[in-house]
């Protein structure tokens, strides 16, 4: 069997990590797969290690915007799949062609969550997300199989489809061993000073549903109450939410004394920030499968976490939950985190051990096993017919 992977919409973040780790942790021969053919942009393909059974196909159109990637799928992709593949998996969840069988993947909660999508107001992003929702539903309907990455996503999305999926499965993502560190000893908040503050880390893009501005307000309030806390922010920024973030930042910490925004940091270099942090905060209100949260769990950090979406499913009882849209609730959760030494000890260990449930080798085995089973079932059904 020759497997085709459409990674044309996978260019950064958890999607790339998922692709790279799944290929790294598999032996395709165990699943009757002879070759894996991958289509993607140059940056994504460069991150995939070279193996005898991997064939990489790059197209200049895949290095451009969504518009060009859709054109490529509509007018070029099908011809290539027909010649080279027996089964296709679309990691971005979108496929418009006639090739069968194919498997779709649900990765983007924003396109299905009306409340979160509407945070963008009347904008290009909102329109794009609505179009993607229509296209993804169409892809799900014609797919032989669909992969969800959390129980929450499956329960939230499937009622909106208004049709029954032919086959579906939940396969959790994993986390890399590079993040794993045994929880370090917790110190009382009184041990921290103006020059050596308690470091809260938040790794995530500055976006409408990430609520960094509320974190700034909450941390500033705690500083005024006498807590020596520093908030470290890492991630890409989007224009409109970044302006909202800057407006609050200029008001509460104009000299950047305790709010440190470092911008994007490479996947390999980010480990140092996890090692140096005292705690982690995760304030997103819309996630399908929060890879970053699992990384923080694996890093043995005590975590204050959003109570939205799939976060409670992933973190379980190993964190302190809050509503990220409320500055007051965010502040109370952070204060509980920094004040309660014993609670920090408990949840840091609980999160560390819970993170072991999310393993890339397990994810890879389940993914390739599902692909193989879908192909065999499709072939059997078509032989009978």
C-alpha cells in the first residue's frame, strides 16, 4: 500500500509537530505500507527527516496563501494522487477531489465554534473561517474515515454535521521527550523578590481567543497587592489582538518591568523557558487538542488553566481552572496558584504523571493502524460490490 499525505495546509505549530512525530515514530511495514508520499510547502518538508520510504513533493503554490493552495487542490492534486497513492489522509481536513479512499482530520475548532469565531467581528478572518467550515463539512461527508484529536471535539462537532460519519476515531497527540522534566521543588512566594520574581509562562500566539490582555491585568493587580510576579509571553502575534494587548500593556506596565513578551521562539529553544519557569498559565478559550498544555504538563510545572473546551479533558484534576474572559477569575486563580505551596506541589506532580498518557509513539501507532484498517475495509467492500 502507498499512503499519500496531504499536508498542504500544515505550515506551523502543532500540525507540523504532529506530522513530524508520527513519521518519526512509525515503522510503516507493520501496517502494510510500502511508501509514504507527502505534499506540502518547502518549510514543512524541510522539517521531515529523510527516510527511504518517504517521498516528498513540493509545489510553489503550497508556499503561498490559502487561495493558491485551494487552486492547487482543485486542478493539480488529483492527477498526482491517482498516479502515486492507494489511500490519502488530509491532515488539514480539506479535500475536494474524486480520489477514494481518503481520511479527513479535524484540527480546527475555530471554524465550528460560532462564539469564538465571532470574536473576530466583521473581518477577513471571520469570513475565511466560515468558508473553511463549509469546505470541511463537505470533506467529512465524503471521507471514508475521520480522525478527531479529543473527545470534546468529537462531541461538539458531530451534531453540527447533520449526517453520520462513515467511520471515526479519537487519537490524542503526544508530547516530545525533550520537554520532560521531573517537577522541581516548590518555594514559598515569600522567597521571591523584586529582582528574582515568580515566573509565570504562557506559550501561545497573541490572538482573539488567547486573552493575553486579561492576564496582563490580572498579573498587574497581583503586583499591586505585593506579589513579586513576572509574566513571560511567547508566541506569534496577530495585528488586531496585538494592538489590544499593547493598549493594556502600556497602561499597566509601560516600562515592561514585569510583563515580558519575547515573540516567537523556535521549538527546540523553547525548552529553556519551560525549565526556568515557576508555573504555567494557559488562557485559551478555543482548542481542539492543546499541545502546548501537554508540553507544560510534561515539564512538571504547576498550571493555572482555562476551563473552556478540551482543556479539562486533557489536564484533568491536575490544575487550577479559571474563566480567561474574566480578569477577576484569572486573578483569583493566579493568586491561589502562587500562595498555596502544597497545592502547587500536588498539581505539578499530577500534571507530570498525567502527561505520560500523551505519547507520540502511541499516537503514531493508532494513526497508521486506522489508516490501514480503513484501506482494507474500503478494498473489501469494493471487491464485494
